C-alpha cells in the first residue's frame, strides 16, 4: 500500500534533510517523474511546488521520462517556477504542438523548437546549473535497437549533449520525428519502455523515492487507436525494431510499473493528481486547461508535504 505523507519514511527523510541541509545520512533519496506528453503539466506544477518549498537539494538524483525529464531539468536548473510559463503561452504551445503539420508530412511535435529556442532563449533553462549540480540528472530514453529503457546520464557531458538527451527522452516515434542520436546509439521517447522510471532508479541503488505521477490513481492508460497501431506499428517495425517490441508491450506497462511501486512499499511516496482532476490528452495545447492542471499539480505537492517542511519563500 502507498504511504500517506504523514507516515511515510520518505517524508521523514525529506524533513530531516531539509532541516539539516545535509544528505550525509547513508540513504539515496531520488525524485522520479512520470512522463506523458502534455499530461506532464501536472508534474510541472509539482516540481514548481518543490522549488517553492526549497526541496530541490534534498534529492541525490532526479530520474524522469519524456515530459518528466524536462520538468526534472527545470527543477535542477533552479528555474522550475519560471520554466512552467510556456505551458500557458498559447503561441508557444501552438508552435510546439501542431497536428496540422502531420498532414503536411512533418512531425506535429517540434521538440527542437522547444529545447533549442524556448529553453535556450525565450524562457532560458540554466543548463550549466544542471551540469554542475550535486544532484545528478537521469533522463530516460528507449534504445531503438534493444527496446530497453536507458539512463542517459553517462552520455551527458556538456550543454549540447544535455539538450539532445532532453529531445531523446521526449522523442515520440513519428510524432516528434526520427530517433535522436546520442553517442553511438539512437533513442526514442523513454515512455515506450518505462513511463515511471522507478525500476531504473532502484537498480542504481536508490533507497527511497518521491514519485510524481501525471495520472490520477484511478486513471488507466487508454488503448491505442487502430490508426496509431497501424501507422505507428508499421513505422517502428521499419525504423526501430527494438523499440517496436517495447511499443507492443506498452498495454501492460502500467500494471508492471504499479506492481514495482507497490513492491517497494514504504520506500516510495507517490503524489498523484487528486481524484476528479481533468484528463489531459498527451497532445493537448488547451492553455486554459493546462493552467488549471498546473495549479492542481502545485497544490497536490503542497498539500502532501506542507506538514513536512516550511516553505522557504
């Protein structure tokens, strides 16, 4: 059973580290952030709340998939609150997600625009702070040859490779263009193999995890449309056979990850959007809805951790 914030050993560890400003306790506390395209707006509000509460430095590492990786990067850059503004900017969202481009043979998701223009100009992310920080950053992507989830941290050496890692982790097959090459491998969206990268984090010696979810506890992943199965499946079989195997196994992925989380018991504290929160389509660009979800995600973390720490702001 998932712990409540008031009784969770994870909350106790967060409280102790926040109070002492030290991580020298023999534990490895990680932040794990679920992916989900535009549904990542929920975890965007959540990381903004963590920044507001002064909790960024309590984590030894941040693991994120797709939009979760991007939100984790904003947190580690020290600009999570400001970095959430593009979600509610209609001009940015229309440029970043444009379904009409698909009809013209172009990817509807423009990650190059987001990462290289918005995050490096319009609303700048502090890439140097991420690279130099004591909390390590672990974006997750799917290797197109093996179909396995890969932690890209060892492949990040400078700003250029960090930006490519963000694009690789969020690079939806077909919808965001070809796979992204980093080092000697190429990658698609990490969500093909591990939407909630909890197994990767604990294989790397995590002892405790705060997990930010982008689905409600009662929310199930909808089945892929027939068009998605035919077009997407055919594309992956040709371009990335390993990723195609991961794509075929996605219907059971949520159960696998939920089981892994449950088996970790008291070492995990999950924060979901509350019951009744609106569904967010992975390609939504409805800025009014996204603004509502940002507020809900922010409130979810504040409500869960308000008795654990006192805001620093």
